[in-house]
């Protein structure tokens, strides 16, 4: 038996009590097909894009153990449930907590996700050890701007 994780999104138009009741209904449906089901609330957050004209949702994760053949039946049952915007089942990875999956911040040097710094670079460019501060005079900027506006520089070449 493998461990799986179910990420579900309920509409933000529900109040907190209704969302909790719906999540408990979903948990009881999961328990029909799985064992050791535990639910965790991730709170109410803005969706990346509207789903059925809804912009906010309550996020929950359910970690459970089940046989692979039971997943299809569970997925079918979840698709028929009311007030469920999204339900995604994936293999459970204990190295990531729900909060660390959602954490993502940007910095000046690039992106910072799960406490690992990711530096965004151009193609075939290696990140420098130290940032280079190159001072440019206003006259050089004006000269370059005139070249660009006059059409002497062809972009993309």
C-alpha cells in the first residue's frame, strides 16, 4: 500500500463552517477507499486564476494510504462532489510539508523557493561570484539612446 496526498480546493464563497463541513464530507469519502486518512487545512488563499468565476479558495491536504486500484474509484467519487473546485491526487513525499510546497519568494538575484536560492541567468551565461557595479555616465546613456532611436542599431542581431 502506497501513501498518497490529495490536494483539494473548496470555493472561497463558502464561510469557514461550511468549508469545514464540506472538507469533512470529503474526508469521509476518502476513508471509504483508503486507510489512515488525515486532513490538514492550509487556509483561504487567492487562486492563480479564476475557476468558475471564483477567485479565492480554501485549500486542504489529505494524506492517506491506499491501493493503486482504489484511486480511480476515489477520483470518480470526488468529481461528483458538489462545491469541489479542484482535487489532485499525487504520491506523498514526506520531505515537503504543505507550507513549504507553497512558499515561494523572489529576490533581486532570482527566486528563492524552499530555502534554496535559484539564480536566473541568460542562456550560456554563468552566474558571477560577485555582482559587478559598472558606472555609466549620462552622456553614454544619451549616446546609446540616440543610436537606438535613429535605427543604427538593429535589435536581435
